[in-house]
C-alpha cells in the first residue's frame, strides 16, 4: 500500500512462553511474557511454585529449583529474549498473599494458607533489600524481587532488564484456580488496595517499568466483581466495574504523583 509506513508497535505481537525456547522457533515476536496460573504461587527466592487446580494443587519445581538461584524464571526469560532478539520482556508479580514454601507436592485442604506449606507475600520489606534473599524468614518481598531483577538484569532501558510487570494473574479466579492459597473470592477493596500498593512498590524501584493490571480473565469481571460494600454502594453510577477500577487507580496516581497503571490487561476468553 502507498503512504507512510510506521514501525510496528512492540505491543502488537507477543508470546507467552512456558520456559520452552522451542516455542519461538516458528514465530517472530517483539514481546515475551512469563505468566499464567503457575505464577500466582511462585516463590522467586527458591523458584518453587504451585499449580493450583491445574494440577493437584501441587507445589513443585515446575518453574525451577532452589539450586537454580533466585528469580530463575525471570532470568531465564531475559536470556531467551536476548537469544531470540526480543526487546520487550514481561513477568508476573505475586499479589494473592502466599507462595509455595516447598516442593513437596500436593497441598491438602488441611494445609490451606496460612500454613507451613506457604510463605506470606509482602509488597514492601521495610528494611534493607538484600542481594541474596533470606531463605529463613518465611516471607517473600515483592520490592526485593524487583530490586533483585534490576540489580542482576538491569532496569527497563537495558538489553536484559524487565520492561513490564503484571499484577498477578486473573485475581477474580484465585478462589477457583488457587483455593489453597486464596480460598475466598477477591473483593473490590482487596483488589484495589493490593494493586495500588504493589504498583507503587514497583515504581519506587524502577520508575520506567510498565505495570499491567488488573489481569482479568475476560469481559465478565470487567462488568462486575464480587460483592463488596464500597463497590456495591457506588455500582449504580457505573456501566462497568472496570470504569470504577480505573478511576480508583487514577486517583491513587494523583495522590502519589506517579503513574501506577500503564496498561489495562484483560485476558480475553469469549
């Protein structure tokens, strides 16, 4: 076609790779993402993760082992992207509240979080961020995770750094996909509060990183979300729930002076 041609946006063509470089053999892409149900219960310190209902609620080494070193999944993502000339890299942060504490297989109903099968997730450590995480404190910190990636891979403007961070994966389904770590339906107040706090923690470490949320599974949660007093009190004023979510994020941005949500993330399942 005649006329001005522009470079294709890196956001147009992307791939969700499952730790398998062979999936890139037959495609040309500008963006690579590590995400999905496995990452909700991912412990970046040890690489243990939980499959949830996808596979027996198993905590195991599907995404790497403690012998692979901290944040192996993200480091592997960076290496695969660099090897295949992919300039945009996106990974998933943990927001549901708990991650796998071990690689001992199926988590039973008697071991539902909180229990010794899980470590609690905190968005801010409130103390020095370590070069090597403390594996004995039974806690996992998201600001320390992002800081670790920046220190070891570089920030967003480097050839190896992470450009995008997703605020977990499909939170409205946590109670169904990961009932052992988040047994109840997510409420609006939980989703909004956690999204603001986690996005703020990311931006404090790497201001230029792009934050993706709310990572909904499809259109239905964009229209409505579980019962919650502050949402039901105002729901009649909005056509869709996503309007309210974006308004709350925008208000938080005005208060902090920093853009907290860069990309509206919806996983479209018809």
